[in-house]
């Protein structure tokens, strides 16, 4: 993710929506139906392109007990909330 940890934490509540979730140190757990999603992240060195420096956050997603349709629906919403871009 091209964001700081502070930005990520600001966006995370809206991205998970009305699902029950719990924040821990550099991780979060999200309930999805009868299953769950485990999120873990760590700050990485910024990506440097010419004179531009982009913050980087390495994020892993681990689903357990969540079927393909539930994963797709969750990630579709999550990705829309996490997208940032210029026009």
C-alpha cells in the first residue's frame, strides 16, 4: 500500500464497514460471516521514483472460513475505500 500507517489506520474503519473488528499492534481481525480475516502490516522503506518518494506499507490478508463469494464482496468494498488517486 502506498500510504503511511497513520493514513491506513484512518481509512481502515470505513473500509471494513459495519463488520466487527479488533485493532491490535500492527494487525487487525475482522469477522466476516462465520469466518474471519487477519490483517498484518509493517512499514517499509519508501518507494523512490526520480524525485518522488511514496510511503509503503506491506499488508498481508489471511482469510479463514470465508468462502469465495464473501471474500470477493468484502475485498470489492475494501479496495474501493482504500483506493487513492489523482485525476
